[in-house]
């Protein structure tokens, strides 16, 4: 009997070509072609994936170099990472920046903090059983967060676990606050040492300008079905199936330890004021828990960003975190404000969050309902409804 011939083992080049072709196929299926910087990043991801595959097959003991993808908002970093993640055959884990810190804090609370190893044990739990860690929306604005990030990177290097990171910041721009930046320089040096830095710098924010055939429909489908509404007249809301809840429906919810007064909380809808949600002691952990329970959010009485001093800097930062969480968790969002809600503003010299460009890009996915002073011949209010 003629023995069966096994196909020769695939080479790293074959694996890389297959992964790259898969990402290009995902793009074509979504109706666009990778632009040059996206394709360059896809090629680096494919080569990285080939190294991971060779290591899994015991053909190499070398740890693949981590990848750090960065660039302006809306250039497709997360989309490309997710396409690659779906096609990589490995024990992998994907975490968003905010979810990482929720897991970290929940882990340290479950461990005896007196042992002095709570943070390390929590990081170990995140990395256990993982061959590749994917980290989306990597940024550092707080020196405390920077310490946690440094511990994660050090532990991943010790355990020979490579990372794939996306960020709006080049490594040298992390923790930009001049009061604290020098404290983070050793970690920045470690990032540059252990990661290949790849810039995605295409000319367009495709969330804002999704020209046919030139870019993906960025953003989650449910999230982008939401709307920005001003000033929030009953007619505007009614057309969207929204009706302001009476005060009798107000209640208190406690997603973690912080109670929040909300105006309504149906099984699938959360209606809450900006003041109650963002101007207290709420944390990103609260927003993540609420996003797990409510798939439609209405935030009303949102102040105009043009009047930034109408809310404190911490309140605007919490609002920024809310948008990040709801976008990442694909939750429908309605924002209602008495004045125009235009997020395309300069941030220097005011209290708006430093990541306003990313928030503006994400909110540009939402349709707009604006009441104009002019009335039509029927005497009905004239509205603009536009999405990008």
C-alpha cells in the first residue's frame, strides 16, 4: 500500500500571505480597499501572525516582537486589529483600555491587598493562558494608570507574551502632562525596545468621510443608530420614539459602589441626566456595568461643549469615558442638549478632555436632529437629520 503523503509544513511566508489575504478579503467584503498605511500595517500584522504560528508549532522558540499601531482617530486601527484577531489561530485575549482597568481593580479587590501582591496577581490572571494580548485604545493620562501599565508590560515581557496595541498616541506622546511625563519615560523606552511601532496616518478620518470604496464603515452598527438631539422638543423626541419620563419613574441604581439617580431604567433602556451621570463620583467601572445591562442609553441635559465651563473638567472626562465605553460595547446612544452639541473644538486652555478629537470622531457617527427657528409653510418645526 502506498503511504499517504502529508503536505509539507506551511512556511512563515505562506502563513503571512494567508493572513494578509484574509484582512484584504474582510475589507473587500465591507466595500473598501486598504489604503497604503493600512496595508503596510496589515503586512506587519500578517508577519507577526506567522511568527506566532511558527512558535505554536514548535518551529521557533523566538518570542515575536510586539506591535504598536498608532495614528490619528478614524484611520482603522481597531478595525484592522479586530480583523487580524479573528483570523489568528492562537490563545488570545482582547481588552479595551477601560475594560483592562475594570478587570485590574476588580481583581485587586478580590485579593487580599495586605499581601502586597494584589496588582501582580491581577495582572497574572489577565495573562494566564494567553499567547497574545490585544490591547485597544492604549493611552495614559494618569500617573497611577502609568504604573499599572508598566507592571503589565514588564510581566508580559517576563512571560514572553507579545502584545498588539492600538493607540492615538505615538509612544513618546504618552502621558503628555508635563508634570508627569518624565515619570513615564522608562516605560516609553521599554515600549520602544519591545515593540515595533507602526504608524497609520492615512489622510482621512473615515468615520467622518466614509467615501464609497475608500474606507470602512467605522463604528459599531448599533452605536451609530443613535442620535444627537437639540434642543430636545417633544416633537423631536416623539419622532424617535422617545418620551421624557415623569419624575415618578426616577430611581437609584448602584452598578458598583456608587449610587446614581436615573430618570428611568426599563429592561433595555437607561435614561439619565448628564449631571447625575458625570458630575458625581461615578467611575468607568460603573459605565461598563451599566453598558452590560442597558443596550440603549439616553443622556439628557448635556451642556454645549462650546460652553465648556458649564461642566467641570472631571465631568467632561467622565463623559468622554462614557462615549468610549458605549462605542466599544456597541450600545445605542441618544444625547439631548438644550444648545448645539458641536464637538469639533480646540481643547487647549479649557476644561474639555484631551481626547476630544477621538470623542468628536465617534460622535460624528450619530445622526443629528436640530430644531431651527425657521418654520415651514405648514407651521411645523424644520429639522435637520444627517449622519456621517
